[in-house]
C-alpha cells in the first residue's frame, strides 16, 4: 500500500465527511439500489481501508458497491450536487479497491 495513495484516500475521506448528503437521495432507490445504504457501505469500507488492509468480506462488499454505483450513476441528476457526491464516492471506492489489491500482492 503506497503512502501517497493512502494519503489521497484520507484527503478524499475528509472531503466526503464535509460534504452534505444530497437530501433527495434519502429514502430513494435507483435500479434497486438503496442510495443511503450504498453511501454507508462504501463509507464503512473506506474507513476500514484507512485502518489497514481490508478483509475478504469487506473487499467483496466494496467490489459489489463499486459495481452498484457504476450502475446508478447515469440515472442520478445533479440536483443539489447528487451526481458529484456519488462520483466522489465511486472514486473513493475505486481507490480503496486498488489499495486492497496492492495489499493482496
């Protein structure tokens, strides 16, 4: 795990924590994905990644979340920054997976 990648993920996490959750996404499902749960699952995996290598269960959850967010992103409008919020989540998830893959080598 590269220190610069961990530092980048940490900065991204700090940005995420300062960003308000898009209110129109509360209680909303897109293509069968609960948008609050998707946010929470990715957030939990990112925090775990920042604490150390992901276990296999969290890595699988993160991969499923990454696939789900790619599926729903085209259907999210940018009202109240929702699209940017979920793109940022996707980018954090992708970096966390990349860091996890580096640890597995």
